[in-house]
C-alpha cells in the first residue's frame, strides 16, 4: 500500500496545540512526540482512499511528550501540550508551512481572542473557588441527618403499629372495633402526636427547609382533634368516627 500524507488542520491556544487529521475509520494509530517532533502513522480512508498515512511536524518551541488523541468515524483529533503557556508565531520550526497543513478556522482564534478566552476561564475558576469558599460546611450535618432519620423512623414505626393493630381488630371484631378504638389506640396516638411537635421545631431551627407556619397549623389542628375533642369529651371516645379518623391519620403518616 502506498504511504500518503493526510490533510491536517491546526489551531492553538496559549497552552495547547490542536490538530485535526482528515482520516476516517482510522486504525493502527501510532502517535507520539520525540525530540520535539510529532510522528503520526495510521491506516484509514483519506484523500487518496484506503491507505497508510503518515506525517511529522517539528514544533517551533518545546512541547510536552504526552499526546492525547480521539478518533471518530470521520477524523482524528490530536492535542499536544506546550511546555510554556505562550503564543507561537507559527506551528513549525521551518518557516515554510508544509503543504498538507492548513489553519483550522473552526477553532482558530487570534492572540487577543485567545487571551480573552483564557482570562474568561481564569475568572470562571476564581468565581468557582470563591463560591465554594463561601459555602459554609456544617460540622454537625451528620448529627442532624442522624436525628432526622431516627425521628422519622420512630414516627413510621408508631403509626405502622396503629395501622396494623386497627386492621387486625377490624378483621377479627368487625364493626365492633369501631367503638373502642380510642381506648385501644389512644396511648400510642398520644405518643406519636406529642413527638410531632418536632415538626414545628425542625424548620424553626433550620433542620429542614419546610415552612414553620404550615407545620404549626397541621400539628395544632391535629392536637385539637386528639387532645380536646377526642381526649376530653368522653361522649366522643366511643363513636365510630374515632376509628375512621385514626385509620386515615395513620395511613397518611406511614406514606409521608
């Protein structure tokens, strides 16, 4: 197979050299930098069809030996790092540009535009560091998460016990379970609802981001129903409405 030179397009930034090699379905890539010279060899489909293609570039100034490249179905992108971040007057050591080498106008910037791009990146890094430095890392975050987990777990277990107990009694006793629900379930409901005061305290001290006022309305409303209407009025304690209120209440809390 005949060895040919592919079309190569180049652009630069202060710290990098970008090469775009017009070679589709490239394989057997061999790309390296030795003695400040880039050596490229590959098989693929270029301007002269399927062949071996190769080229070399003697860089104007020192570059780092590490080369990164990415091959697609249509081309091969090669990135070479400069030893020093500075703008080059040209790419190659020889003043006369190789015939296969052309500026990559898709990525081309003049020196002033490249400096503006570099400055924008530096400002972005500074802003990112500034924002991260302003973010206060809470030393008690783990403790707070542990408390919230335990609180929710206890509430879940409490209301689950209420729900299961009432369900079992309903299957065994049928409608008779409606009328003694309060005397059977009230103690656990009192416990869960007294713990629910934390629903108001948690947003108040900043443990959760929910509003204090909505939580207060919910907790106060349920306390009025439980402690005032059901708890202090004995004539209400034997009514079926207690069963339906407690059953709906526990169901909502389990899923919440």
